[in-house]
C-alpha cells in the first residue's frame, strides 16, 4: 500500500513539472521580417540571425503598432509541435 502511495505522489509531481515546463516563456528581441494580419502571424529576426515564427491570439498584449521593419521584444510560449504563441509584443523606438 505504501509503495502505491509513493508511486502515485511521484507521478503527480512529474505531471506538475511537465505542465510547468510547457508554460515556460522566452523573450526575443529583433526586427519584424514578415507580418500577416489575416493569419495572425509574424516572424522576428534576432541580432544573432535566428528567425522566430510567432502567432498571436486575442489574449496577446501589444504595446505599439507591429509592422514589417519594426524593432520589437516579444515574450512568448515556445511550442515544439506547433506555433510559438506571443504573450506580449513591445515595439521599441
């Protein structure tokens, strides 16, 4: 009985760790390379030359107007099997 309880508690702890890792956010700063209002998607090219593809939802918070060529900082949730979902998008001056 005690062994089953320990196994159950450990499985809950592992599930909680996986859930919190899935909600980890990442920030990126760069220049908007492409922007599509119709598909709610844009790409940002970082100073290191990496291109990050992102989408936004109705929950995404914007600080400024996003357009091609704008310098932005984006906080997003990375998704291995799907699009990176922007949480906040700040346009830099």
